[in-house]
C-alpha cells in the first residue's frame, strides 16, 4: 500500500493583490507519496504581509525585513494545525488535525497513521515568482 513520505507546501505570489506595499501569497499543502505521486490536501490557504506609514519604500521595504525563512515558517503555520480554542490544548488540536489528515488520505486509498504523519518532514517550496520577488526582481 502506498504511504506518505513527506509533506510539501507550495507558496506562490497571489496575483489578486498587486499592491506594491503588500505581499499576498497562496499556499497549497500536499502529501508526497512513497511512489512519487502527490495528493493535494489543502489548496485554499494563504496570507498577506504589508508595510504601513511613510518612508518604508513599498515592496523594497517588505524585502528588507521579510526573509524566505519567515515565509517558510508562516506557510507551515497556515496549513495547520490550528491554534487552540474553546479550552482545547495545542496537543488536542494537533491530534485532531492529524487524525483528519489521516482520514482524508485513507479515503484516497493512502495508508496513513495520524501519529506517524505528525512526525514526517514538511518542506516548503517557494514558487518562481515569489523567489524573484524576494531577490528584488
């Protein structure tokens, strides 16, 4: 049976927010299977960062403080697990999240154990346009 080898979140500039002082990105969360195929788990995630005030230089201002590592950290956060609410703990939220991911994969004939999924590597792949933006192109 095919299983999950790792996770990948693909992050790219979002064309719907072209404001030079604001960076908007979309994120797609995928399971990378042991046979090389991928299964998209979430495709409706993303976030925005912006600069405010004057003298920050618009997009150049964002580039001065926003690093690829920051984007990678945020990408892993926005695809889950969610922050606790309603008296739930981080551990409970994570357990529920990974159980949901395992159920989703199981419905797609991919063997998955929630605890094992939580320990798999999670790569973040920056899209070509986002990498160019970070480099000032």
